C-alpha cells in the first residue's frame, strides 16, 4: 500500500512539474467566441471584479472553517480522555461552526446587496 501511494504521489508530482506549457492568444479583437472574453475578465466592470474577489474570499474562508471542523474532530479522537484536550476540541469545533455560519450569512448578505444594487429583486 505504501509503494502505491509513493508511486501515485511521484506520478502526480511529475505531471504537475513537467506538464505541457499551454498558452493562447487572440488573433484579432473581434475573435472572441461565445463571449469568452467578457466571461474571463470579470465581466469588464470594477463591480464584477469586486464581486468575484469577495465570493472567492468567502469560498476560501469556508474551506478553512471546514478544515478546522476536521481538525477539531482529530483533536477529539486523539484526546484519549484528557479533559483539557477534549475541552480544546469542543471549543475548536464550536468556533469552526460559528465561522461557517458567519461565512454563509456574509455570502447571503453580500449577494443580496449586490442584487439590490443592480436593481434586481433578491430571491
């Protein structure tokens, strides 16, 4: 099993490091099939760029909060009945869940404000 994991990791690293270098270039300014240019450049507006950055940051914070939930579970499992470790794991889990709730609420608030600012009716 250990050999398989080492081989898989080595193959993944080799393909990541020595992957093909790919680049693309537009031939003419009008050469923009099916709106790819506007979809990949934040929609062409500062507002859309800010929205994209905020949503990315909230997504990243959500991943960090879920990682802390996993870390709290690990602490709880490895506490071996030590009351200090169990208490630390419970506090970490509580704070991680609070963080997830804050991220979800902030995502909802930001998207609602953006929709209202654009004249749309929030869902």
